[in-house]
């Protein structure tokens, strides 16, 4: 919030989402996109690109731009494409292994 206020932005809403960034079917993200579609929001500010999505941040930025909303990243990582690829692969492995272990834990719990 401090970033927005010190840079002259007026905050209308503050969204906080704790869900997996791998999933685009997140209630808060979908509410944000719907709100930007129906209301004239000039700028959407996020702290890091990973705050809105692990992958396809550019796609979300394009969708927001089609609504007339700019996606502003406060702390943009300066990295080459190789590092982005490595980070994406690590995130994918973490996501899918967590999903697998979560399912296994649920099965074990059901057996007990």
C-alpha cells in the first residue's frame, strides 16, 4: 500500500490471495478480472509477478490491458530467460509433488 500511496495512486481495493499460483480458477483472481472488466481501473499493482501467477503472467497482463488496466509489478526480477525457465521448472516440480503427497496423505487418512 505504501508503494501505491507514495507514487500517487489511489487505492480502491486491496486483494489478498493465498491460493496456488498454478491454478487460474482462484476466486479472488477471477473476482479481480471481473471487476477490472466492468469498472474503469487504470492500474493493478502487484508486489511480484509470482503474486498473480506462476506462469503466463504476460497473458494476464494482456487480458487486463484489453480492459484498459495496466499490470504494474513493483519488484520486477531482472533475470534472463534461462533463470525464468529454471524457476518455472522448480515451481512445477514443487507444485506437482505437493499435490501428489497431499493425495497420498488423504488416502492414508481415509484408510485409518
